[in-house]
């Protein structure tokens, strides 16, 4: 029985590793293909590896037809849910699948919400749970919210070579997210140099992030020293202006005292003249 193999569907989920494929082949050769292949019409949806092994060795297999799919997006969602249940997936792979599911669900909800009220189906709109928050994504993927944020960064900023390294387990999600903040050329060079250089690149990226706030903190006092003293705009006097006023008032006070002393002397002189004047 020949089935239609959609290459896009076949590549939608990360392929098995060589060791995983060898183990599956040994199992099928020993016990036969126990699980039925899932079809949508004549298109193979699930079981690409089993189908290839059975055809290679001329082994029989069973199929089951699915009637739940209405579009290729429905197929994708089903495939994602099936693979999220696999224990062999890495945290990165589960995170990527959850993010893909969010993109599909969000697109479906947006299109259905834009449909006329009489055409929209409430049951269809509510069919798939929303994954609007990182917490919801983390729960669906069985990873932490922090890992979700790092995987988003890797998908958006990491060079393909760095993505392949984290998928292969060469570096951790944390290290790959750090490397993703570096220029693309530096990412590619680090990935080409291997595991140790990727770790060093991640270390450089982290140190660079810590260095920037430290430099900003150190520059703040210097900027304050170099900046001229602020001039009062609300009538408040500065210390220097107050000192100048005190000096001026002191001098003015001393001058007034001298004038008063002169006036007293003149009064005494006039009083003396009055005492000696003839009557």
C-alpha cells in the first residue's frame, strides 16, 4: 500500500536521532509494526519512520483513518499534542512545539472572531485552549516560564548554527539564549569552533550584560562632578550668595555704628556749647 508522504508534514516535527531510529527499526524487526499509521485521506499524518522501515524490509502495517481534521492546521495541532507527550523530547523541543501551537491557535481564533456571527461556531472557537501567557506555554510544554522566554529569544535571534547546537544538546538553553545576544558573525564562528567555544561565547555575553550596568553606575558620580552647580530658579539662595550677603550686611552694620557714634559726639559737643553760652 503506497501512501502520500507530505514532506512538509514529515519535517514538521524534529526527526529521530540515529540511535532512536536504529532502536525503532530493531523493535519493528523483532515484533512487527504494532501501532497503526494515522492517515488523513491517503496522506500519511503520523508514522513516517515506521512506514519507511516497513517499506524497507517489506513488512506489513495497519492504518487508521482520522476524520477529525478539517485543515492542515488541525493536523499540525494534533501532531504537536501527540509529540508533546513523548518523554524523549528535550526541553527545547517541547518549548518550540508549544510556541508553534500558540501561533496556530492564535491565528485560528483571530480568523474565527472575524467571521460573521451567524457563521462563527462558538464550539470551534473554544476548541483549543489559549496559550496567551508564558505560564500557559510553560504548563503545556512542562518547562519553566523562564525557559519559555529563553526559547523565544533563541528562535528570534539565534543563528541557525546555534539553534542546531541547542537542538543537538551541545549547549544548554541558557547558554544558547546568551549566545543569541551576540552579533550573528560571532555566533556562527562560535558554533563552528565547537562546544567549548560556544560556552566561552555565552560567558562573554553574560559578562557584557553585567558590565553595562556597572559602567553606568560608575559614570553617574563622575557626571555629577563634571556638571556645573545648578542655579536656583525658585528664589532660593546658594551658600555662596548667602555668605556674600552676610559680609555685605556686616559691613553695612559697622558703617551705621560709626555714623551713630559720630552723631552722639556731635550731640555732646552741642550740649557743651549750650552750657557755656551767656544768658
